[in-house]
């Protein structure tokens, strides 16, 4: 599978990158406000919750937006879709080929989640001496 995307899709994604980033920032900021205003636990526990949230959020920002290149953007797009940032309205603006690739990744991820922990007939079970 070619991991790159067409020029048209690249330009569209570059055009909406700021919108996607701002949406993620809004979600991060809202969750931070919620953590601060919940009032449950000690000030230290609140601090730790906010710290962990911001650390995890930073990981998302890096995963979705760092190293934004045509050669790796398809997988970033799939993650943005799974996280709910890349909406169906956005996806409809992409080429049919990009939509097809995103749907294939979505199906593969769903299949992997559905079969996670299910032993494969090709894998040896623990204690199996074959």
C-alpha cells in the first residue's frame, strides 16, 4: 500500500490543520478546566490529574501534528479520524482514493480490536509443545 496521499488531499489537510489543532486545544483546555473545578480530592491530587492530562495531551499533539509530511499523513489522518477530530464532513472533501485508504485502515483497526486477545490458529498456545 502506498502510504502517501495525493497532492489535492495534502493541500486540503494543510488548509484544515490549524482548525484541527484548535479543536484539539479546545478539548484539552475544557478538560483541564473540568479537572480544576471538580473540587474532588486534595490540591495535590488535582495537580497530579491536571499534570497527567497535559502530559497525555502533549503526546496526542505530537502524535497527530509533529512531522506533518505527505509520506506519513495518511496514518495521522486515520488517528485524527479515530479521535474524532477529522470528521466525516472533512473526509468527504478528500479524494475517493484517500477515503478508501482511510476506510481500509478503520476496518483493519476495528478487526484488530475485535480479535485482540483471541488466540490465532497459527500461534502456539502456552504450554503447547507442538
